């Protein structure tokens, strides 16, 4: 590890710091966690990531651990229950997205053997290190996030625009966007 400072965004609060230090830009290959992070990133549309981190435990608890196989069965009854659950983000569209994306996720698993095989195939299983030297250099959208976004939309996913997919790619470690002098870069 370098002796540099953490990425500046991570100093916002303790949850951001813990997420940065233990999860952000670390490769994820577990399908359940790949689905959970896709849902959490989708829920962040129009909101701050720190709010999602504050509500992550409540979201996971209320949504059956964000298990894609359980969430795929969500229908109107589950959506109404979630709309009334304290501590969640009460957006009807974002709640509907959970079941919708779980069903689309299962179709990808059927086609590719796993979602992991699908999502990592875009880089041949390799991490892309953008060699970011200043936070303002961090890409918010790339040709790759745009291409994946288009493919996910074609497959029936919602709340998967290029910016969200770019963030998702950081969250699951396809992108390493730690600053090069951040102690967690390598």
C-alpha cells in the first residue's frame, strides 16, 4: 500500500470510509452479491451513495437479503409490503425494479451459466485500472459502461443507465478507480 491519503469522497462519513476501505473496487464474483450491488446502485438514482449505505442494512433485511431467486418472485403484494416498510426508499418504480431486475438477472444466469460470467466477459475477466490521479479525473461514464447499459436494457433491466453501470463497475471491482496514491489502490 502507498502512504497516500484515501480517495477524498470516502472521508464524508464512517460508512463511506468503511465501504471504500473494504468493498469499493474489489472484484466480486458471487452472483448474489453482484445482484445486491446492482439493486443498491439502481436505488441510488437521484440520491447520494451515503444515503444508500445508511439504508443498506434495512434494504437487505426487508428484501430477503437481496437474494435474486427470492426477489424474482416479487409481485404486487411484496411491492406493497416494501412500500410500507420503514427505512426503505419508498419509490414505487425503484421497488418494482427489484423483482423486474431479479427476473432479468435469472435469464442472464440461464444464458451464461452465471451473472458473473456475463458481466466479467466484457473485460475478459480483467480489472480495468484507470490510473486516476485526482478525484475529478474519475470517469462517470465510459464507452464500456454505455455498452453494458445498452445490453442490460435490451435484456429487460431497469435503472441501469451508463452512469449507474459505471458506478456498479466500480462497486464490483471491474474498474479500479482508487486514486493511484490511495493506500487502497493496489
